[in-house]
C-alpha cells in the first residue's frame, strides 16, 4: 500500500452543533461543569461527523500556542512504529536486543532475550514498576542501556506495567532503522499532511526523540490526530497509516484491570488506552486527552492541568455522549450564541480575594532572605502597585521578575520554574502568566501558569512582622494537603 508524504493539511471545517446531531445546550452544560468542577481544563475541542462544533481555551491558554504533551506523545510514537512496519523495516516480533548489541548486558537474561517490539508497545516488557521508575527520562544519559540493564522478572507479554522508558526504546528503534529521529521521520509522513506546523519534540542527550513525552501540540492538532484514527488512518482521502495498524493499535492487546467504572481498567493497545463506551484514547498527565468515539463518530480533544483525569472523562460520558444523536437537530440560534459567549470568555481560575490590603504599602519592596533550601530561593520580595504587582525572586545568581495581575492574568517569561522543573525537559526560560490576590490582610496568594505546559504553581506568602512564610502548592492542586514546601525568611 502506498502512503502519502506531505500534501493535504486543510483544517477541520466548522459547524453549529445542531447540524451535527448534538445540541448547543448540552455542550454548554459540559463546558460549564468543566469550568466549575475541574481545576483546571485548559482547552476543549469537540468534533462530530468531521466538523468542529465547539472549541474554547481558558485564558491565558490560546488556540495558536502549542501545549507540552506528556503521554499523548506515546500514541504518535506508536503511529511511527506502525508506519515503519508498513515500510518493511521492522516487525512486531523483532527481538529488542537485535537493535542494540552495543548496549546489551554481557549476559542478557532469557526474559530480556525474549522481549519483542510488541512487548514495548503493550507495556508488557516483564519489568517491575519499582525498577522502571528508577530511570530518569529527562536527565539520565544512555537511556537505552539503562533500560536494558533493568531486571526482567516476568516473561515478556504476561504483565502490564506502565513503562515510559519502553516508549523511549521504541523511538530509539525507529531512529536506528530509519536513520532519522522519530520527529524528522514523522514530519513529511504525518505532521505535514495533518497540518501540524513546526512540531517540536524533546530529545535525550543521545539525540533520540523522547517518544513517551515531550511533544508539543495545539488543541486542533490533537483533534486532527483523533480524526485520522477515527477514519482508519486516512486524512482527507490520503492514507497516512495502514487501517490494519489503526485497528490493532486501538484494540485491547493487554489487560490492565477489571474495574468497570474506571477508564484505566478497560485494556491497553499499542500505546493507546481502551475506554468505556467503546471508545479509545491517547492521554497524558494532568488531563491531556484525544478521545476517539467510533460509535458516535466523534473526537474530543482536551488539554488541562488537573490530577482528576477520571473526573474529566466522567463529564464527557455524562454530558456529551448521551447528547449525540443520529441526524441533524433543529437549529437553535439562541442556545448556540450562549455557547459561543461562554467559550469566548473562558478564563483559568486564579486566587480569589482582594486587590487591596492595608498591609500592601508597608510590605511592598521588602526583601526576605532564606536559609539554604532545595528550591534554591535565596531571597524574595513583592512589589505592590495599584493595578498589579511584581514577584521578585533571587536564586542561582539571578533576579527573576514576574508581573502579576489582580484577578486577571499578566503574561511574560521566566526561568523561575520551581515546582515545575522536574517535569520540563528543558528548564530554561518559559512563557508564564501570573494572577494574584490578597486572600487575607497579611496573606498574598499568586498562581504562576506555565501556559505552554500543563503546569501551574501556587505560592501563598504569609507576612508576619519581619518574617515571611512561603507555602507552595504544585500542579494546580490548591489544597492544604498538597503543599509540598515551606520556606521561612526574614527581612534583609
């Protein structure tokens, strides 16, 4: 079968929801519930019968800025593997050691010798979770060797253990057999035809695309990928991925649990999760989703920064799925306009409080010095003005200044990524948006959103005389039990 290199790339058409068999009021109910109940969804796009019927971004997130993916990346890696197999350069049953004789242990175990490409794809390598988790994907050198040196305690193919390093090895195999990074291999074969412009994908120190994480995509890019799979690998009349591969990759290839109410217990394919209601999905940490619903001829693409991923999926099943019907509905301009107004006005929730405090003038500009700490924060100050504020942080020999709105988001960039650095492949300057409020007369709370990623960090500054207490809540979870750092500083 011949597969396209380049052409297509026309975007998805737009339509009113009713024309595609779902009411605007049902979509509005979903968006309102997501806005009210989930902290935080960053974007949503609903596609029905090949048409975008609703799309929205929670400011500071916007349509044309790519969002850092975590494990959604894995499904793109699986696509590359399927394409390489279709080109005759690889087989599901190829043993892993065949590709890396230079990195193999001197005496590989029988189980390691039996590990195949298929086992990497299905997360069934025979390795145990506590061993897999020791590999530091973003910082470790020679990741392939580290993977091959892990104990293989079980026969490959018999035990499902979520394994991001295994996806990295799939990327390394694609690199070996094609002579190109997986990112470069996919550019003309997948990204360009889908209209995914200037894709970026983090790589290891060896120059191998990370595979399991690190791809940056816009929300519509995710939706187009879902549409490609919904159409059995064909995009706008051009075959990009073999239909047989789409069927196999999205089928139940491994068992991973038996809870009928969990979308993480429905089976696993080739780097795709099976879902309830006959659906399947690519998904990643903090609420990155590409949900494909073949029975409803629909795709839901979402990005987010929430730990409550099952809650997000419950909203899809509870609000959207039952509202999809065969055939068009009668037009409802009023409901459609209400939905459009809601989607246009979405804003990420910041701290709730006041823009004023009787303490602000006295505290503005005071610098508080901290003893040595793991966060490498030497000192901190807040500059309070009438309309906004500035967080000033000193650390690692640098001054970091972040503009902060009161009840609104101010954007800029920063190298200060405390609380998020462990999740970033390249902890250099990042776009940031900040919003803050006085949550009591002596407590100022500010939220930093690294809005090209799912990550956000909330700092609570508790001023008391000449002393400042700093509490930190990571990854958008603004509850006391999640506060993972406490600094105490005194006025310089």
